[in-house]
């Protein structure tokens, strides 16, 4: 017989009242649960840890409240430690809803019998609630923890609860979390722990200050040994292993690794809120170069700093960044790899590279290294000597200024600056020259960072391909542009590799094992900045030495200060590869590139003192400072005369210095090797 639908019985008024009351209660509880949610955001306030490309620690930072609180990742914590922690602290952790009634009843019965707390009834979830909101140990606080534990269980999985507890658990002082404790006491992450270490890390959170190993080692040992006994009673280990664990020494607290502070601070600020921040740095190379910077700075005045940056050519990843030799030195908090300074002669290789690449000149092109005025600009060499006809290769190897300015004059300062900018270098012009760069650009009359300078040299080392540096592991190329042709880059590196080596270093031409480093030095005006940048062994490395406040350091040059550090830095890279940058140079030189100047020979003329000039002289006679005579054009060594008497050259500078004996009119004459002469009539005036 087919049955019809079952009729529902109507609720009585009393049942309706109970149903509405139950619904209202549920809504009230839900509203209260949402309005007074547990403060789980504290779990996410963790210490940022900056690691190298292999995951090795470089540097960690405290949280906003000054705690070392490292995020716990269960997959990176010894699973046996997790199993033992649960067995000792909360055996039914995986099954209860946040509160363990059996444990609470046992603790309550123990309290009633003895009149004091002898057994804990808190679950790991309840302990997490207490860590999130610390309160005095009272019955009321325990009731609040029970409610909070139930709320937490509704929001987090069991694994998330365990990870949160292991992130916030106190371990004495400002240490929070099992990773921070393992790092401080065992100098490693808790990926693997022995029996004694597990016992100590389980014992400490119950009384972190009373059992601190660094302050109360005896109390820490006793608490650890009690937990080892608990391991035996729970069947986790046997008595023999427990006895072995008791023989282990109680560890002292060690400081966390402190490396690459400038780079780490920048990365941590850029990735705020992340527990682990990956970088492209190599921890071993970073530490080696930091030690090198400290050793090198030890012989300098306290106000001086040393900065180093090392970049791997393949990928352009920064493997080491040393912003300074130490924060105890003046300006130690400034990252000098990113400070804008004057590069001196360090830009010259790119000037010649562009000239070679565009067919304006070749390494064998001759240029006149002699006094010459470029409009209102009268450059001179660093040593104030002039060498006559030289090739551009020789001019680059010996860092001669006049040939560099003459080459820039042919290329154009604006064109050169644009090429550097396109290659990724942020070249800063002086405030007085914001509209147009001048010829002083060839000699470092601009601002640039060590980071950008190394990026340019890395382009030479990578076949002329310009790419930005990568500072983070997940970074990538923002651009990839051709700076110069590959053969041009190789030729420039070949020239630089044959430059005069620093004292104590065997030239690569004489020693098979000598490094074939292609390097260039630079010294800014007034000896404010000493630079050295090199390419070799798959790396580009740059060194800066100077004072962060920009004060002069008389006599401190790139060759004397920075170049020895550069060579030591390359020594730290390890075994050298096969020789690089060696190539045959038998190509015939095109006639049009024989000389850089447009005319075969410039007519001889006097630059100073110009004819008709009146020159004010403060001192007279053989001991006076004198006037430096200069001319342009002509050939060979120049001979000077004043009123028919020969003006001798200074041995120290090689320049002709004229010292008038009294005020009056004088005839100044200069004669070159071909007998060509130029004459100037000047008046020497006295003061008053």
C-alpha cells in the first residue's frame, strides 16, 4: 500500500520559544565570536630574515616590539621534535576541539587534593591563546583561554595552530619561537635535533626566565633532564639514550649572524611582512670581502671607509655588497655602493670603447699628448707630464687626460652621456651644468655610484651587452641592450688587462699564474674618491675608498688605495680559469684612423701666457712659485726662453716653470723639435 507524505506536527508555543531562544543564542555567540576575535595577527609579526642564494642566513631583524620572533615552518622543523612535544604537552592535540576535558578534570582533581597546581591542563591551543593575550594565572584567565582556544580552533587548522605556537613560544629574554631558540643556542635551524636539544626546547617555554641556559645553566640542565626522563616514561627513547643526553653540555646563547647589513636592511624594508627574504648574495664571498674591507680600512684614518661590490657576469646577480668597512667607523650607516661620487678616470674605458665601436678611432690611432685648450677648458695630466704622440691604447693604459678629452671632443659629451645612460648608468651632472655635459665628463666631472660603475664594466665583460644588476633571487633582467660590439668590448678588456699592475703583483705577461684582470683606477678631483674596477674570472668587482663626508684625502689615489684591494678581492674568487682577453692584433689600421686629430700637425702656439696679457706676480726670484708655461701644437719636446734666457724644466713635474726676477715687459718664446717657434709679449706686474 502506497503511503502519502508524512505530515509535520506543528510546534507548540513552548517549543517555539525554545527554538527562538536557541537561535538567538547561536546568533549572539556568532556575533560575539566575530566582534571579539582572537588577535591572530601577532603570529604574522615575525622577524625578517635575509638569506643568501643558498638559503644561508645573512642577517635577521627584531620585530616591532623588539623580539627575535622567527616564523616556524613545520616542514623545516624536526618531525620527531614535533611528535615528542605533542606527546609531552598535549597528547590528544590532534583530536580535541581546543580544550581537553580529560586533562582539565585531572588537573582540577589534583588541585583539589593538594591545594596547589601540580599538573597542567592547558592544551597547546590554550597555551597559544595565552601567548596571544598574556594574563595573570587565575581561574578567570583560564576560562578566557578556554573560550579563546575554541575560537582559534574554528579559524586555524591543527598544523597552523602548532606552527603558531612554535612561532610564539618564549625561550628566555627576547627569544620567541623554536627557530630563534635553536639559532641562538645551537647556531642552526631545528631541521634536525638530538635528544638533549629536543628536551631543552620543550622544557624552556614552561619557565623561560627561570631556566635560561645563558643565565641559569643549572636550572636549564635540571629541566632538560626531567624532560629526558619523561621521554623514557613515554616510550620515546630508552634509558641509555637519556643518559647520553644528560652528558651534553648546556649551550650558551650566541649572537645571530650579522652580514651584509646595508643590503639586508634594504631588502627587509622592501619585503616588509615576509618572514624569509631571499637575496642574490653569496654568504661565503660576502663574509670574505667584509673581512677584506675591515683589514684594508684598519690602516686608514677612522673617517675613511671601504666599499666593495662583486657581480657575477652570468645573470648580473650581486654576489657581495659591502657598503662600508664597519659601522663603528664614521659614516658606517651609509651604503657607499649607492652613494653618488665623482669617478675620476674610471669612465675612460667606455669613452674609448665608443670611439672604437663607431669607427672614430682604433687602439693604434695616434693622438698628441700635449697642452691644448678646448674652448675655455685647459686639461692637464694627473702627473703634469706630457708624452707627445701616443696611441689611444697607451693613453688608456696610462690614464692620460689630454687624449681622453680629445677623444671626447670628437665623440661629443652629450653623445657619451646618452650612451652611458642607455647602458643603465645614472650619470649625474653638476648643478651648474644641468643643461649640457662638458668635456670634463672624460675626467670624472659627473656623479655616479659604485653600483652603476660596476654595471658598466660588467657590460664589457659580457661581450658589450648592458643589463641591470639583480639584487634579489627572484629578480630578472629589466632590459638587455647592446652597449658596444663584442669585439670592441674584448679589445678594451685586452688593453686594460695589460695596464701596469700594482706593486708586488707579477704582470700577466711575465707569469703564467698571474691573474689577467682587466682593471681601471680613478681618482676624483681633490683626492676625495679612490676607485678601482676590474673584470676577470666571470666577475666584475668594484672598490671605492674615501670619506663618506666627501672630505679630501691628499695623496690617496685609486692606484695606491683601491687597486690592491681589488686584486685581493679577485684572489678570493678561487682558481683562475684559462687566460682571457688575449687576442692577436695584426689587423692593418685604416689610414683615416692613423691620427685622432683632423690635421697632420697643429701649428705651434703659446697658450700661457698669451700675448698682450698682464700677469700679476706676488713673488720674484729663484725661490718664487713661478708661472707654468704651456703651448699647443708643434712636434717633439718644447724649449722655452724668457728674454733670451732658457727656462729649465722642473724635474718633478717635467713642466717649464718661469720665475721672473722683477716686474716689467718680457718676450716669451717657445721652439719645437722642427725649429718652429711662437712668441708672446707679456707684462709682469707687482701688487700695489
